[in-house]
C-alpha cells in the first residue's frame, strides 16, 4: 500500500503533539494525514476520546492507518474492536503503562487496563528502554498480546520532541516500510 491510498489518522496523546513533535511533522508532510482532535487535551476522558476516534475512522473514505503516540496508542487499542474492519494497520509509539500506580498524571490510569486480545489489524509497537511512562518489558508484553511487531528504540525517552525526536527520521523510515507492506 502507498500512503496516498489510505487516510492516515494522527492520534496524539495527553496534551496533544506540539509543532515540533514528529506526529505534527508527519501530518504536515503526508497529504492524506489528519489529526484526531479531542475536545480536551489536558483532561482526557476515556469514553469521549474513544468515541472521537471511532467517529473519525467511520468518516474515512479510504482504508485507515492509525499513528498513535502515548495515550493516542492507548485510545487506538481501546477502540480496536469497534474500528477493526476499517483499519489497514496501526503504528503505535510509546504506549503508556496505564496500570502502573506510579504513572503521572495519575488520571492516565483511568484508561487502563488494556485489552489483551490480538488486534484485528497489523500493528507495530515502538518503545524505548528509558521511557518514564512505560518500562520496556511491559511494552514488549503488550505488543505480544496484541500480535504487534515490537521494535526496541533503545534509550530514547518518551519518543517525543522533548526527548529529541522532533524530526525522528528512523521512525519515518520504519513507518514507510510498514505502510508498504499493508494491503488495502
């Protein structure tokens, strides 16, 4: 599949993705990409965020590729049973451990626990060895449960602009390879 043959839904996490974040950069570069906007970025409500994603997927006129970062990846997984047939693939980066009582803000725990069933579409999980929001073994376990390809990004923090991943060329290349292997 080519990116132009799909609607690429950028699904940011808690507080949205700023202009220097790789998600914002990809959205600007990919002609068929659009952001799933949430009503409240700093006080997320699980059911509202899931419903918003379902609405955007149902609005798509082409196969959908999800690009979820952090809580955005969580939302995609929570919505998977409702959107599966319309989704060609999902690229998840730095999913948080929503069951860790030490996670901050603590409100993120209201998005757990994760479903542990295999996802109804191909997916990749990219995670870091030193992400404050999720230990690598937890991310590996989630990827295995979902049937996702797991990619260890090394010591890369939360894989966002603050950790130096604004441009993130390695992520862009991995995403391009993933998309090229999807079928519409």
